[in-house]
C-alpha cells in the first residue's frame, strides 16, 4: 500500500508554502499591474514567453531526469543514482547553451519582426528579453537538483525557501516605486536575481544533504543515450504544452497587442494560484506512483492513480466554483481595474485546468513505464493542433477567446486517446476508470454547481459579504457532494474515522 502518511505530511508542507506564496503573489500582482500598466504587464508576460518557447527540449529532459532519479531511488541503487544525476546535469548544461544560441538568433529575429510592441517600449522590451534568457539558462541547469529533492520527498525545504522567496518578491514590489531605471526593466532584473539566488541555495543544499548530487565526471554513453532517447519520446508532448501555452499567447500578441496579453496574464495568474492546490498534492503523490511501478505493484498503482485524479480535481473544483460565480467582483476587489476579456479568459482557463488535473496522475504512469513515444506522438499531435486551429480562427476574424476554445477542444480529444493508449501498457478497465473518475467528478460538478447557483441567486447582500456567503455556500455544497457522490464506501469510512479520532482528542 502506498505511504499515505508521507503523502499527507508532504502535502501539508507544500500547502503551507502555497498559501503564503499565493497570498503575497496576488497582492504583488495588483501593485505591479497598477505601477506598470496594462501594456507593460502584457509585454513582460509575452516577451519572456519567446524564450520559454525554446525550452521545449528541456521539458522532455526534465521529465526524464525526474523519472530516472525517482526510479533508481525506488530501487535503492545509489551508485547508479549518482550516475543519473551527473549525466542529467551535463545534458542540461548542453541544452542550456543550445537554447541561448537559439534565443540570440531565431528568438531575436522573431522579437523584432513579429512581435507587436508599443512605440517607445522596444528598448525596455529588449532588456526584459535578455534578462529572461539569463534566467532561462540558470533554470535549465537547476532541473536535476529539483528532481532530486522531489524524489527524496523532502518537501519541508520547499516550504522554508518559499517563505524567503515570497518575502523577497514582496520587497521588489515596494522597490519599484523608487527605481532609478525603467520600472519594467527593474522588475524583470530583480526577479531574475531572486531566482538565481534561490537556485544556488538549492544546489548548496543538495550537495550537502544528498550524496547522489556529488559531482563526478562519468562517461556512460549508454545512460546518456538512454536518457536522451527517453526525453525524445516525450518531445512532442512538451512541444504541445508550449504550443497551447506560450504559442497561443504569442498569437494573441500578433493579432491584438500587449493589452490582451495582460488579460491572459491575469487569468493565468489566478490559474497558477489555484492549481497549486492540486499541483502540491500531485508533487507528493507522483513519487509514490513511480515507486509502486518500480516495485511491480500495478494494481495498487492504478488505485492510487484513480484516487489522486479524483481528489486533485475536487481540490480544484472547491476553489474554482466561487470564482466562476463571483469573477467580476473578485477581479475588482483584487486589481481595481482590469483589461477587457479577462473574465471570459479566466473562465475558459479554469475549465482547461480542470480537465488537465484529471489527466496528470495518468500521465505519471506513462513516465513510470517509460512508454512515452507512441502516446506523445498521438496526444501531442492532437494538442499541437490547437495552434494552427487558433491561428485560422483569428485569421478569419474570431474573438481572442477562440484560442481557448481551440485549446479546450483539443484537450478533450487528447484525453480519450490517452486512456485508450494506456490500456496497451497497463491492464486496467477503461470503463471502470471513466465511471470512477470522470463519472464521479461530473456528478460532483453538476450537483454542486446547480445547488450553489440556486442559493447564490437568493443572496441579497452585495459586495464583500455577498462574496463571503457565496464562498461558504459553494464550499459546503462541493464538500457535501464530494463526500456523498465523489467517494466510495471505503473512502467515506476513512473520512469518518479521521473525524472521529480528531473529536476524541
């Protein structure tokens, strides 16, 4: 049976970090948006995205690194674990240098020729671009260290470092007001320095606490080739993620300019905050899924996959429901003023994230088995179709929201393909999976939304009290239907026992 106590403990540390980071990030976003303005905020959001587009290979290698380190740790082969770490580090340094070359050639051409940048902001945007390149280099070479911390499930360090990081970012917000240089450039530069400082701390920590992070020069060509081959099988999937993310963001810039990028940036700021609830849960669960596969316990693994798919979705839904109902007021309370399209963007992004939340545990199984090539060719190809589809829709005159319609449609099709392909490698019932995961999640969504919406229309108070009552009603409704419709008898009994034990204390 999976180590549920360790999952719960690690999740608790990650949630503590998340709540603090989320609170400060939401506050800093308000101040930064007010100080920089819609255009500068949109520029910062999209210019860094050009550099991110070149990191598609690193996404594949990052997943490969995490899988290999976790897998070898599960087998307790520490000598090979050190080889994997050092091989991954060499690979990431090579890729980082390659991405710098691409960013300073192809990236600069795209920056000057294709981007929509307001008059008089070209120099500032170029500074932001170059700072993003520097940050990207250090981020790429950091991947093996982060993968090691996650593999050892040492989540406490993330909580502590998160506190320091968020306090540093908060100080930057106040320093913007007295910046002696362009505010946009100053903001990008300070965030870059914070990221570099935190990365160096993680490296020092790993070198002191994990023997597997001691740097040795290995010439294991077989392992080098094996990891590259594994990463290559995940390449299309990561290209698809970037096409749906930064690719669509760049399309919005080309057709509508940086103000629409600001609206998208705000929507994804909210999405980034609330998805941390499910992401932190999955960060704690992911190593357990991989270790169960390494220990040849596929039935327990799939049971954990189904449970984690449901519960990560429930976490997202409990937070998303009041946002769907009170979007206008929440944005006004948070930002004061916000760009056009923000409300609709946020709704569509939340729907996309809810779909992705169910998918994540199942994707971990593919990484655990190493069978990535075929699934990523099919699923990645479907997801990549969002980019040309969105381009066609925008070209013939559709609204900015159409890029999200394209993304959501391709995501749904890819989900069906992924479930069918997994059957080739793991013996599980697709119909049982649909019933116990999608069926339960849909029941919870439909019933809780219907009941909450009826009650919501009968709340006559306005303003903040209306928001509070909506949050209370939606949370109570969601949690009630999760318990009644979203859990089986065994899970309900566990919840009863936990509550009973707490009350006895």
